[in-house]
C-alpha cells in the first residue's frame, strides 16, 4: 500500500510540474504574440487580465489536458489495482487531480482562470448534480412490488419501455426509475452484467434522442432555436440502433437464461403493485421545471462574476424542493425496501467535480475552434459523417452538451457566416438538415460509449454495483461492449443515413 501511495505521489508531482510548465509555456507564447500585435505586452498583464481580455482556449496547449487524462485513468485502473484504497478515498483522488490542474492554471492566468473554473462549476456542474440528485431521490421513492421474474421477454419489455420514456422524462429520469425494478427482477439470475450495460446503452442514452427533454445537447439546440419537434427527424436513426441492440440483447439473454438452466421455483405469485406513485407528480414537476427554464426569460444574476439566468437558479431551487418533498412524503421503509442508499449519488458527485474541473481546458480548446490546439480537427470536419463521428467520439469522453454546441456553431459559421442566428438555425434545420441530424445523433448516441459519456451511465453502474452486480471497469466497458456492439451499429447508421 505504501508503494502504491508513493507511486501516486510521484505521478501527482510529475503531472503538476508538466501542467504548470505547459500552461506557463503557453502564457509566454501569448506574451510574445501580444508584443508583435501591439496588444498586451507582458505575461503578468495576461495573467491578471479578466476573461473579457483573453481567450484561454486559443493559447492553451494540449498538455493542459493531461490532468483530465489522469483523472480518467484513475477511474479506469485504481479500482482494479487498489480497490479498497479507491473505495475509501475516491473523493480525495478526484480533488487530487482537480488540484493538479487548478493550482497552476490559477497561478499562471489568475483572474481569467478563476473565471473559467467558476464558470464550469456554476453553469455546468451545479445544474448537473442538482438534476441528478433530484431524479435519483424522487425515483428512489417509487417501488414496484410483486412477482416480476426477469425472463428474456420481461427484460426486453423493460428496455423497450425505458427507450420510450427516455425522450419524455430524460435519459436520467427513465434510467433512475427502471434500473432498480430490473435489477430486482433478475436477482436470481447469474449473468447480469450485460443486462446493465445494455440498459445504459438503450435507456441511458439512445432512447433520449427524440425530444429536447431527452438529453442535454438537444435541449441546448432547443434553446438556440431548433424546433421542439424537429428532433423527431432522428426517429429512424434511433429506431435502427435500438432495434439492433434490443435484438442482440434478446438473443444474449435467451442464451444465458437457457445456459443457466434455471428451474422454476414454486412460490406465491404476488400481483404487481406500484407504491409511492405520488412521486410521479414530483417527476412531472422536475420535467416541467427543466422545460420552463428553456422557455422563460427572467433576466440574469451575477454570481462571483458569472452571469447565469435567473430562471436557471429558480429551476435548481425547484428541483431541490421537489427532492426534499419526496423525502418527507415517502415512508422510510419504502426506500429501504427499494434498497435506496446515498452512496451512488455521493460517488457521482465526488468523481464528477474532478472530471468537470480537469476537463475545463479541453472544452476551452474545443470552443476556440480553428484557433485552438484542436483546430486541425475542426478544419477537417466537412461532411455529415465527419460531424457524426467527431462530435460522437468527443462526446463519449467530454461533456456532450458543449461538444454539441461547438459543432452546432461550426456548422452555422460554415454555411451561414454573418447571418443572424435565428435565421441561420432555421436554414440549418431545412437546407442543411443532414448536418444537424449528424451533430444531434452523434452527441446523443456516442454518450453510451463510456461511463462518463452521459449523466446516468455512472449512476446506473454505481447502483448495479451496490446491488452486488460486478460491472466492467472503465476500459473493460469500452473494449468488451462499446467497441463490439455500439460501434458496428454506428457504422450501419453512417452507411444508411450519413
């Protein structure tokens, strides 16, 4: 254990130094550029400049993304190498890597860096974790009692219901509502890992592609003028992927069900009954609050220099209120029977604060477009299938919402430069609809490729593990499932539609 700790400390020091050197190097380059252009003349001026004076995304090097890479590697390998240490200290490890980015970042760029870190915490992390907490809390108060036996047909029906619900109550809402009943229905089965993985594929991601309520990237598109029902243009793409995955799942489930040679157990059949159904009112309130936040304009509030819509703060407050109302009105024994614990949401909140902070330079570079260190990627994106795969692959490991918005704006700039956004978006939906379909489908579909690709993925994994189901590690999930089942489906979608 001491050896592992020493290795971790060494890695931390090396990463910290490399990150500081890379950021300092970028700052020196920008200082030299400013001398030539007659702008800011000294590195100190750049370091102290506010966010309005400097676009960090244009000067940050690829090396600034290294803490994010180590954060992902920690999630992938530490549970395998030092599992007991990881499960006791995953929150500290998350903060550990966040600091390797934040300390040199703030030291070099001062005000501009502080602004960007507050920006990603207030505008991205806070609403992310508040929504997830509310959905987790409310869905944990809904219990399905009775004799539900997880046969291949029953499991397939649950997945189909989840796919249908995902677009109307969000992938997170549908996943949190159905994952526990599915796990309980299959508690007598031996092979359950693939069930949870396909649940993540279908309910946690693919199913949320038909409305802006389904997945955050589509909601961003709605906020920028994409019609609410336009996303139904993704129906046949969603249907193609869902049908293939559901058929594969049914075949696999049937194979394992027969292989396990499960003998029917004579037991009293208890009629199915939903308890805590009043929590559906709270779920409806959550969906309504999210939708209202995209329709109402009540001005902005300045919080630590970050301008955030007043309605967004009201939405978050409403979600917290609905969560507490669910806790107050739901009997404790019902949650206990539902095997409800706080560990999954604590784990997600702890890990994702590190992910969001270390991810900040990656998103800034991406948002800088052709002027950033990843400009060669932006410049190479020309055809619809380029958008589908580039947006998708980036969405699998970065936040799919800003990735969607970056390439959404890239498409607008490529085809309708200088045109007002409202008119440009209208033309993008009609004249260049294939490009918008590719961007939208890529952001939603590829979120299933990794545990951090979409909000419910890691949550479902954590709930499954707390129920005793052995889930694959970060790279195991990708190698054993995503590459084998998802990527061929996406190639088929590319050939047929893009």
